[in-house]
C-alpha cells in the first residue's frame, strides 16, 4: 500500500499490489476465494456450524494451539 497525503490531517492509502493464487497464478480480483464447502451465501453460517469440529476434535485443536503459543 502506498500512502498519499491529501490534506494535512488526511492520509489516503492506495493498494498497489495484486494478490495471486499460488495454484493458478490468477488474481482473485472479481472472483474471490472459493469456499471449501460451496453453498448459498444465506446458508453459509448454518453450514459452518454443522461442519464445526466436534467436542473431542475441538479439544485436540485447542491443545495444539496452546502448545504452539507456548513454543513462541
């Protein structure tokens, strides 16, 4: 991002880079990132809740996260 002062109290940031997919080499502009589980936008939250880790999985993930934080 490049900053441009447009007023003594206002700095405007302009993105000058492009984010490209490592797989396709194409820009995400106008495409977005494809979800792991395609669904309609109004169903996305419900799909995420249904697919969320179960309690045993959640505990294992939390332990892994805690171990990674402790290793810092």
